[in-house]
C-alpha cells in the first residue's frame, strides 16, 4: 500500500507546541512526537509513502493507528474531508442563537468578608467565578429594577432558556425578592433553578423549604482554605454553619452542589480539599479560583490545576460536543447574565457590559448584539490557546482568557502549557486521564502517567 489517510472522524491538530490526534468517536487523544507528526502531515497531504521522504522505521505509527481504527492504507490517493462531519458550520446560525441559561443576580448584599470576593479585595484574574457568589465591584441604586423580574423571566422563556441561576451576594439576605423570582419562575415549568449562596442568612428550615418547589437546587459556596483546616475549627464560625447546612442537605438526599473558592496558590491543595468535601458530604466540589497580581508575579501560581501543578483536560463525552468546540466558546455559548442593576454580561467573571434590560427588553436585545460574537470565540481564535494542539480538549473560561492578555504574566498563569515547546515531552504536566495517550513514530503508545 502506497498511501495512508486518517478516517474522517479523526482530527490532526497542529500547534506551536506539537501535534495531537483527536479520535472523536473514542473519545481519545493521542499526543504525537515530532517524527510521528511529520509522518502524518506527509500522509494527510496525500503524498506517497514510497517517495523517499520518510524513514521506514518511522512508519510504525501508521500500523498502530490502523490497529486502533483511526486510519487505513490505500493503493492510490484518497481525498477525505474531515470538515464534512461539522457541516453545521456551513449553515446559517439561527437568529437569535439558542439561549439555554440565564444567570440572575438579585442582590449584592452579603454578611461575610471573604478573601476571594472582588467586592472587598482586588483580584486581577478569576476562573469560574460564575459558579461562585462574588459581588459586583460597584454599588448602584437598584430600587426600580426589581419590578422587571416577571417580564425578564417571560422573555427568557421566550428565548428558550431552561436553566435559571440565581446568584448574589447572598440571595438569602433578600428573601422576599428571592421568593418573588421563584414564584415567577414557577410559571414556566421548563425552568430548572439553581441558587448559589454561602448558605447563611436564614434558618435551615427555611432553606430546606425551598425544595418544596419543583426543579430547585442549591449550590453552596465555601472557602477551600477552611476545609484545609477543618479539623482545627471548633467554634460556630461560618465554616461550621455551612457544614451544618450541607450535612442537612446530604442527610435528606436533596439535590445540591458545592463550589470551593480558592485564592492564589491554594490551587495546589485542590485535591486535598476535594477529598475532604467528598468524604464528608458525598459530593465532589466544583472550584472557583481568584488570583491577585502579587500571586502570579511570583511565577508559582496556575489556574485550574491539580496535583503538583498538572493541567486538567476536559474530554468531550459525545461527538456533538467536540464539533461544538470547533466553532464556539463552549464555556459561554447560550448563556447570559443580568446583574442586580439590569446590566447584561456574558458571565459573572467578565466585566464587559453588552447592554441593559432597563433600556431594552431581553427579547429585543437578543435580536442582534455583540454577546453572540463572544459566544463564537472558540479556542481557535483565543490567544495563546490557538497555538496549542490541545486546545480542543481544554476546559474554557472566557473570563480568564479575557483578562489574561492585559496582565503581565497572565497568559502563563492562565495555562502552564502556554510556554511549552513540545507537548510530547510534557506528559508530567497533564493530569491523568484514561483517554489520553502519547504516541511515537515507531508505533509505541504510552498512557498518560498517573
């Protein structure tokens, strides 16, 4: 056989730091060494295997890929267009694009002074602040905005929103308004409601009563540092009050989640924090991370890392998710946030305002706006991600991407792979995943190291 081609559902992605094969149906990822990359780029150009450009000892990778169902030999040139399988890219997008999630901030009030809160402390970069309870950095008069809740939710329903995320501050401190929002949301049975809160400000019996409404769940935000010192905490502190609530939710087998907030270099302890929370409450926590300029200027701080600074990858669970990532920002697509003053943003971690529901209804806003362009900012256009071969297995956070270029050292802080020259030699920087492999030109395949 004189030619070799990858199957249509296998993508070869080349970056400044190496190349990666994406087996979309697997799902699986193969990080290639430089010679294996050269062989496959030669083959994908429909060049003959016998033209003398390749060493015979470098062709073992092709047999390995055939054994794994990723390609095959041909007797003549074959033209295979992998773009065929993302044909929706060539179709006109719906107008307006599909909305799925509305994040609604109902108050900036909070009784705590947490070190991760941007309202109290200056943080230059954040990661998944949208899952936390961070307050706005400014105070405005919101008195005339409260009456717009019902029309806002009606518009959201009309746009196809199915998930309402109620945030603060602490929504429990404006209990009357929270009840108003929940009553309005109940009119639209498709709305699933998540309330993000530190879990204080109301008696536990009142908080538990929220579950009498269909489709309601809580996301309780906690300080990750508190769980590092959990065994030393004896008094009725915020930590103990939160643990009491979480214990009640767990005992009743109610639907809830936990977001652990970490600051700066605490990220290195995320595995310990996750273990303590999982063992105590039976839930693996989400993480939100906040970094001050002084933290990452030291050069030892990274976003979204686990176990000694390893980068966690986000493997797609179905092909449609992979193709979605090719052309969209998987983090933001379909989402919108309306803050306590009616300002419209992409998410809690992004400062850019795209409009206001005080000036225009959500339905009018959705007809055409810059937010839709933000939804289309895939990793192919985000710097420095667009130069990384692993960009299609990356977990997005537009807030970090948006702010990192404006902060000295921010890009390296955003991802430890940004400054790497060869991914194949950087296996130790990746968190273990059973679907990640390292493949060399001689055909040998190594799993991602644990």
